[in-house]
């Protein structure tokens, strides 16, 4: 069987599209589509596989159609907010190859929860993956034309047009058994990663996203992980061994001369001894990497930070979530403000940039908790603060609370996620127990302006050496841009 894997064209002309498990983002760097690459490596053992990365190659829809080779099945990925856009892949496949070509979607937020609605709304779509793609898709390929009802973890249209949903798919037990991602199928010279090197500026280097762990043992109420087995999670953390991780890193460095990596793990340092071993190997093998990762305040320490810096870590993203200790505990972040402040300082002292994520609009938020979040955002003294509006993804604890307490101000969350970019923006689709959606949006804007103004003054305007570096690397226009931001936010 001939399989075509497609990363759809980008959403915005000037930027590239990152399709991740939660939602899409418009980014300056060119994201490596790791879900496609991992599936491609598994399918290569059972099928003939080809890939078109419409995002990296900057293809339009007509160009994509022209380049699509004859195939038996088209598997494509999407993300919340991009579904209506990306479904054009299925439309084009049916138009070009006829009704017999099978179109298969992998999307983590909406499709596994509302498979019947999605298959009814998008007539060109045949099969939805509900589980881990590396487990589910090979079974789909083996059973296409036979008995798809025997494949666990899917929803599909049968010969009579009836929608059939099968049972839970198995969960992968060992990541060490996965083959290297199918790098040979992708335009490896196109991909990059980004990390902060100056205030409000992201440095781009050739690099890829890579995942060395799966799942997360925590139960953050806003997160889709652990919220439904249909999404392929079971809250049992799984990790590649340090030896397996290094083999793949070395392969990419040697074969493609790429030294930039974005570890796309929920909590890279959950097992600190494992993180130490990975860093030791990177240092001992003199790989000269530049990389970034995500982790938690309570899963790291100064000794590990210093070693990560020596191993080439340039940026760490921390989920702080709130400046209110009670609310933070409700979000499974059981550490104090001072602990967060200390870890961010240790991170910066080690020579690593720190990005901190904060969330506005959880059910228990009020003006006082949000003011504490604003104050902590300044006290953290991070290199970047990302302030997100809480979004109730279906089948998460947050959604269940919002639905039970009538906090939602949208009639149909499904239609919203199909059509609109969610979470990244400042639009509140729910109220809190004491604040309306309008009040939340006004507070979000006020906090965002205040944080931007504070950090622009502290990290740029009051530091002549930083201004000199920005002028040298980016020119006077960058300074003017920062000043315009300051005036706008005042």
C-alpha cells in the first residue's frame, strides 16, 4: 500500500504553523512535524511511504495538489483552531484520487472526543485516530479494505456511510522500541528552532523538535493529558533511556549536521537522574548542541541547571500558572512563590534563558488572585512571560467545572475549536465565579501591558549594554520597535 503523509500548508503567509497537541501557533521558526516523522518510521516497515511538508516547503493548496503522488491513503495532521483549514487536504485527496483513497486524520483535542460530529461535518474524511498514532495507524493500514471494525482506537465511515467507533487502543509500553524518526522522508535543510537571545527577540538556528518522553503523571485541570483515554494518554510517564536518546541525537548531528533541538517533552527533567545522564553524554561526546525544553519548578535544581547549561541548554519553559498559592495548588503546582523566584534566578545564573507561563481566568480567579499573578510575574525576573487565557478543552477537569457551574459563555465548544484559534489569544470563552468574561479580558490586557512595560524598562531601557547589543545585532529599528511598544502600553 502507498501511504502519503501530509503536513498541511501554513495558516499565515508571513509565519510558519506549529501544529501541536493543544492548538496551533504562528511561529518564526520552521517546526519539524515530529508526529508525522515518528509515524513514517513505523509505517516504513509495512508500506511505501512518501511525505509532503506543505508548511516547511511553503506550498499553497494548488501546489500541494500538484505535488501529491498517486496513493492509497492520505494521513494528515491538524490542531485545534486549524481543523476547518486543514480539512482541505482530504477534499483535495478525494478530488484527485477518487473516493477509494482513504483519508486519515490525527488531531488530539477535538477529533477523539467528537468523532461522529467531525465525520458528519467533513464528508471527505474517512478515519479519525483516537489513541497513539504509532499504535493505531499501522493497524489501520493492515486492515484497510478488510475489517476496520477490528482496529482499536478509531472512528470511521463504513461502506454504507454509517459511523463506527471502536474501543480503546493499546498504550505504548516502551519508547526505546521506537525506530528513529523517518528523517530521510523530510526536507531536513528547512527546519529550525528558536530561543531567546535578546529581550523580545528569538534567535533561529537549524534544528528539530524531538520527543523523548510520553504522558505526564500530574493532573493539571486545564491539560488534555490524562483527560481521556481516547487521546492516547494514561498518566503513566514513559521515557526513552538516556542511551536511546543519545543514539538518535548523534544520528541527527552526524547525518544532517543539525545541532539544534527542542525537546518536546511535557517535563524533560521529571526524572532528574535521567536528565543528568543525558547531559553527561552530550558533554562527553562533545556534540556542541543548542537546545531548549519544558519542565517544572519542582523538578529541577541548581546542580542540574548548571549541567544542562554545559550541555547546551539555552532556554527552559516553566509552567508557573498563578501568583496565588491556593490556585496554583489547584493546578497541581505545589511550590511557593519564593521557590519559583529562586529557580528562575538559578536558571539565569546558569546562563539559561527562562520563559514563564501564567494563566488568567481559572474558575477561582478574582481580582485579588490576578493581582498576585501580576506581582509574581514581575518578581520572577524571567526573560519572557507568556500570559495565556484559560481555555476549557473538552473532557478536561476545567471543562467539567465550567460546564457544571455554568461558567461557559459559548453554546458549542466544538464549533469554536473547529473554526478559531484558541488559548493563545486573549478572548475569554468562560467567566470565573466572580468575574465576567469582559472583566477578564480587560484584566488580561492590563496585566499584559504592565508586564511588558516593566520588563522593557528593566531589561532594555535601564541597561545601556543591552541596548548596545541590540543595536549591533539588530539595528536601530529594533530599538524603535521597543519604544513604540512602550508608548503603546503606557
